[in-house]
C-alpha cells in the first residue's frame, strides 16, 4: 500500500487511550506481534465521559491470544454530577464494548516500510482511517480487487480483518465495505488468508466459521 498522510477519524465514542502506566499509546508500546504484519499494544485503558448520562468510564482491556481480541478486564465508573448515582440501572447504560471498539484502532499498528528498518514509520489503524471512515484509499482497494490473489491482497485482508476482529467487530462487514465486494467473496478471502497463516492470533467470535 502506498504511503499517505493520515486524517484522524471522528468517532461516535471519543476516548482517551493510555497504557496501563498512564502514558499515551504510541508505536513503541506495540510490542505484541499479531498475524504477520500487525503489532499491537498488549493492553490499554480507555476513558470516556458520557455527558448525558453523567458518568465517566475507564475500561481496562488486554489482548488475549486464545480469544484473538481485546478482552475487558476491568471497569471503573465515576459520577460526574451530584444528581447521578452509580447503581445498576446507570451502569447498565454504559456501552463498554463500544469504548473498546473505539479505542482498539489506536492500539493496532503496521508499517508501510520494511519493518526491519530502524527508520520504519509505524502507523496506527486510527491514523490510517480517514474522515470518510475508510482505512484503504479507494485506488488501493480497487487495485486489490482487480489484480486477483497475491501478497498484496493477503496483507489487506489481514489488516482489515485484524482491525475489526481485535476490537470485537465483524471483519467480513468491514472487508465488504472497504473493498466493495459481496459477503461471499469477503468470507472466502478471509478463509484463504487464514489458511495462508495470515490471521494467527485474531478471531471474531471464536467457534464460528472464519467468514463471520
């Protein structure tokens, strides 16, 4: 994929993402290899405030290899208004999984350069994602579909699958949207990538077929 400058995506849930030590997540914290081209931060703390609900929520998530995704390991809710009590009805309205889904793209990294090069630039999926909610430039997506199978397609499927699966989102839907292909084709390409060993360590809803 060609190098390009990134435009940050405006997401529905705005989160502040930090390491477990309270530092910003950068490519240097992406010490966990996943698949063949991705590196991820092994854990993170994502914090967001729901002004309407009057609750600040911090979610601690860790990557679990057996699950193939980030798993929530802890949640802390704090009232931001005197009229809000932290009780079951209030906490039940907090979208914990949505927080993880918004935070994960900032913890998944890849490089468009040679990863063995000390000068290689590592970018997060969040940095690659444009304001139009696309990860791939349209020209790259069209080329991947047009040229048939090969290394480039496998890299793209790995990137897209990992971006979704690690956050607990359906990968086939993301691949369909990014590449403009039907679900059946997306599912087959996922199966091909898994057989090629490209999706090691990432799964969507373990136990279901790869095309899920």
